[in-house]
C-alpha cells in the first residue's frame, strides 16, 4: 500500500532537485483555499500504556494558504533567527520543555521568558482553526473488552469536523490537502489506510456516516526535517491541549491563546470533562460524531 500519488500534479517533496514547495503546489486553481496540518502528542499503544502520558491527542490545524505563506511561515523564520541566529532548527515541544540541544539557551531565565512571550505572540497572531481529539487510553481499556484503536477514533472525529469547516467556508468540490508528519513507512501506511477507510466509509463506526464526496481530502506525508511551520505549530499545541483535557488548570497561559482558536474538541471516553462555555471568540461545531456505543456493541473490534 502506498501514500496517495497525485496524478498530473507535482507531489510535495522538500528535498527534490526542483524543490517543489507547498506554495507552488497550491497555485493550482483546483485546490481549496485551506491547508490542514496534523500532529499528535502521545501514542496509540494500548499494551503497554505509558503511565506518564496515558493519552493520545490528535490536532488538526486548518490555515488559509495565503495567511500561511504570508504570515505564519515568515514570522516563525524571523523568530528563530532572532533567538538562534538561523531558521534551520525545528521546534520540538519536548526539547523546548527540557531545554536540550539548541534550546539549552532557554536555561537562562531571562532568555526563556523573552522566548515564551514571542513564541506565544506568534501563535496568538496566527489565524488558525484548531480541531483536537484526545483519547483517554486507560478509560478506553477499562470500558471496552476489545478497545477501539485510539488513532482511528481520533482521526475520525478530526476529519468529520474538518469536513464541517470546509462546508461552512464554501470549499465544495475543491480538494484540500491534509499534511501528516511522516514517521516511517509502517506508521504512514497505517495512517493512510485509516484515512482512506474513513473517507470511503469502508469501516464505519456508529450510525452516522459523513459524506466527504463534495469535500475531497488528499493526504500527504512529509518528514519533520522539511521544517514546515504548520507541523511545528501543531506540535506546540498538542501537549497543552492533552493536559488541559484532563486538568482545566493545566497550561493556563498557552490555553488562553489556544482556546479561542479551538473550533472542535473531543475527549473520549468522557470521564467528567465538560466542553467549555461558548463565547464570542470560540464557537464549537455542533457535530454528529457518535463514539458512545456500549462495550458489547457490534461495532467494537473483535
């Protein structure tokens, strides 16, 4: 099984001789106005479950292409150059948190404070719509004798809400690229299979089957070393969203910036989490995803 090959269209490859860029590819009038970046925090493993981070949080960042090219990417480049002297390094939330490698300069408290102010400002100024799905793996295994695959659950929710976003923003008939971070052949094949099964309704879960026919989505897998600003933005959002899903007091500073951008958020199974009250700055999509079959439901994998 292979990743989608785009017939009669150049495939994004940041390291090809001609260096076909996302911006060049997006000039095709057939494509939609938005691009979607995907990243995750945690993993889908159920045996064993890492007690230090027993959850999987999947994040979709939907960005208008003109804003992505004109603001998100150049502003991140400027930020990196101001602090590190070049824009070649890639932002890793875990490395930043541990202050390792190139981020060891953040061990200086003043530098760290200035960096966080500027980084959060970049996130705040980025006009991005965020969709998040957080799977509580411990609760999942306790509830189901044959648990659903956490990644499958998360990506179903995110893709359905992406379709809703595209419908609201008049993208009917216009292909939208969903860009995953390549994590190796096996991982990419698994993600690609689940992506296609959801779009074609080949492996339905529950009774509601969203129709993606009029809002075509195309998956692309690009390695982290391509240094895409969209993937780094997702990486910075994924962990705070995961922690906040189970502790509303967690990551209060970044969540003040993230919450107004959050258009859909799912925690499954629900174990006391409640959707935040709507405000004038953040309206959640109503949605129809049904991830609540009983433990003996026929849809549960055997």
